[in-house]
C-alpha cells in the first residue's frame, strides 16, 4: 500500500492555517476589554464582570441557529460576503425577542474542501455583523469534512449569548386582548423558505433573471438580501414605549411564530389569546410576489413558509402606538390581540386562520 497522509484523505492542514491568517484581523476587530482569550485558544474567555456590571439581576440568553439552504444560493452565485451577516443577525433577533442584548458569538463552518478565500469572506461577514451589534466574535470552528459534504457545499451555524436584566425579560405576563401589533419590515426572505424558493427558481427561471416584479434587480440578488437585525429599532422603541412582547418571523411564518409569544409567556398567560393580522397594512417585498406567481402558491402556504415582509412583530399597549410610530417611522400597525386562539389573516381575500 502506498504511503498515505492527511492531504490524500482530503483534509488540508495548510489551507486551514491560511484561512486562519486571513480572518484574524476581522475577528480581533470585534474584541473589547471583556475578551480575555479568543482566536487560537482552546476555549474563548469572556470577562462577565465587565460585561454585566451595569445589569441588575442579569439573565443570560443563548440561541443556536443556521442559515439553512441559503448557503446553496450563495454557492450558486459564488458570493459569500453576506451569508455570515445573515447568520449573526438571525441570532441577534432571536435573543432580542427575550429582551437580551448580545455579548458574544461563536460560528461553525463545515465544508468538503477548505477554500481559504471563501472562508475569509464568510467569516468577514460574521465579524462585520458582530461589530455592528456590539458583539464579540469569541471563537468558532472550521471543519473540512470530505465524504460528508458534496464538493462546493458548506454549512454555517452559530451560537450567540446575550444578557437581559430579569425585570426586563420578555415576553411580559400582561398581554391582553386589544394590545396592538406593530411590524418592523423585512427586506426579503431573510433566512427561511429557501428550499421552496430555490426549487421554484431553478425549475422555472434562473438566478440571473430580472423579472418585472423586481424592477431590474436579479432574482439571485433579491434572494441574497441580508437578513435584517432589529437591535437598533427595538432599542429605540424600548426607550419610549412599554414593549410587551416581540416575535421574530422565521420558519413557519407569522402563523407559527406569533403564537409562540403567548405560549411562552412567564407565569402562564392565558392560552386563549390570539391575533388578527390585517393584510394591506404593510409593504410586501416584490420577491414574494414573484415566488407566489412562480409557484401559484395559495395564501395559506405563502404565509406559512415566508415572512411576507413581516420581519419582527412588536406588541405594545394601544395607547403607545403614536409614540412608537413617531420613534420608528418605518414601523407599521398591522394587527391586534384578541381573545380567540390562533392567528387570523384578514384582508383582501379569504380569511386564513
């Protein structure tokens, strides 16, 4: 048997070292005085005393997520500078729903074969989003796994840890019928619904196509629109109005995600709560009009798979609406809570529940 080595088995240690060199500056740019050990350490070290000094009765909030098959769109377009931002912003929004601000983030990239420039582009996006959120990129893992992943494919996931004062934890326990639902708009699919979107595009058109709905933009560019972070907008709102709850509209759309608010409310909020969402009260990004047309999707399917332009929902008392809309003008009043289980979508066509 001829002499074997790790490279012959498909794993290239030199490529991993090159990738580390390319990402070092971007990662360290996210570090502040609370980071005691980061890149190169076996475990990241974060000084909680510094980070939590101004938080009374701090509660740590953690979440792990990925970007799903949006990675395949990035690979098809050979564009990797945005997918890391998607990952961080998704995770930031998830802990924001509990009222938490981010402290640190860890990423995980797995691929069949390491391409240092591609890894650097992905991690560069992660680092940019972490900087924007005031979040340290504390560590991560880049794994070369031939035989597990197809050539050219990769997976991307991350874990975020944040903090909130216990008396600021969301959702609050005083949700009630008549509370108003505001929407902070999405700019596209964010990181959900891509398995359906890819199939519709690949079977009927191409990522390079520029259909009329998109006003000159290509389908690929519309699908790679970066998942928005709502940290700044929610922070502004919390300074002027009493936010009772937030809902990040991800996989399952508004129909599945909004009920999670009252299903997870502390102290056992009434399970009889529900919501009415009034269609026509917010702008729907044109990429959704295109996907609905390509797939001839019924409303129930579209609102279950996609966010349909509803990025983050904010529940506040009815008497706080004017102040909220003044503070964040892009917010839209889209519905209200009712004493009837489920989410009712009312508007131009048949009501959905």
